[in-house]
C-alpha cells in the first residue's frame, strides 16, 4: 500500500508540472529529453533533466539547465534571425508568471560548456502583459493561450557559433514560493552576423535571481499588491542585436 501511495503521489506531482518537451526549428521537430527515463537511447538536443518538478532555490546549480543538466547528444542548426518554437507540457498548468528566453555562447564545444558565470543574455521576455498581478494576463498565460508554445527569434546579427538556448518560466502563483522551470537546448547558429552582447546584457544563472528580490519573493495576493498593474522581470535588458 505504501508503494502504491508513493506512485500515486509521484504521478500527481508529474501531472502538476512539466517542461519543454520538443522544439520546432526551421520546420524540423527536435526531441527534448524525456525525464523519468534513462538517457540511454535518447536522441535529443536538450540537456538532461530528471523530473517535472520545479526548482525553488534560486541558488541551486540546477537553475542553469535544470537538475542533472547532462550534455545533449545532438545539436540543431539554426540561422540567425530564425524562429524557434518551444513546446511545453500541454496544457501548461501555471498561467501567472513571466516567460524568459536566454542564450549563452559556448565559445567552442557546448559539450564542455558549464554555463556558469556571467554568460547568459536574454533574447525575449514577457511579464505582466495586462491587468493586475493576481488576475491579469502574464507571459506564461500567453504561452498557454498559444497552445502551450513559446516562439523566440534568434537575434538577426548574432555572431555565428555554438550556443545554449535556455527557455524558462517562473511561476509565482504560490505566495513567496516561486517555481522555476528551465530547459537548455544546444544550437549551432549560422550567418554572417558579428553581434556579441555587451557586459550590460549578461547575467549569471544561478545568480540573476535572489529570494531578496521583491519580484521573486512576492505575494501577488497581498493587500499591498492589490490592484498593482506593473511587474519588473529580474535581470538585464533583452539583447535584440
């Protein structure tokens, strides 16, 4: 009976959360990693992640590319200026919180790239789009409205090379208990661009988020936040090239 209850609890947890499962890059579908399964035999552009559960400690090493984060065995080629569609668990259950897409230049082979330090830059983000903190339309709600997909555009003049693409949502529907869901995919960006983000666009992950940030340690249902219609996404500005 105890084992049965454990299985039921695990299944309920899995159903409550999720992540990015597949990508459409240039009209080609690429597999994400399938959590709860051995990496043996999985062909994927996505770094390994172990479960559908969120990360709730912003200082965790799992913030970089989720827990485990082992290197992907495939790489997708994408031209600078192209769109990438990330397919989240459908339907995605959390509609309150921002969406942020990051990239980091591997400066060579992504297989040996750890993603630590101030190497990450945003290529898009969406926070509170309209309405109030508690009842308005958020980036994550827009993702759900788009059939649980998020479309990002690689900056058109980005310098060619190998990059990690980090797709993230931060759910803040639970008071003072944010939930992060990040996944990383490996890309080779092509093109003749020369764009390299300046240091003002770069952030470390972990490091960019802190529980001391009011936008992170937030209770959207508090009296102080009643009627508030603005929200600042933590981190640097978006690099558009």
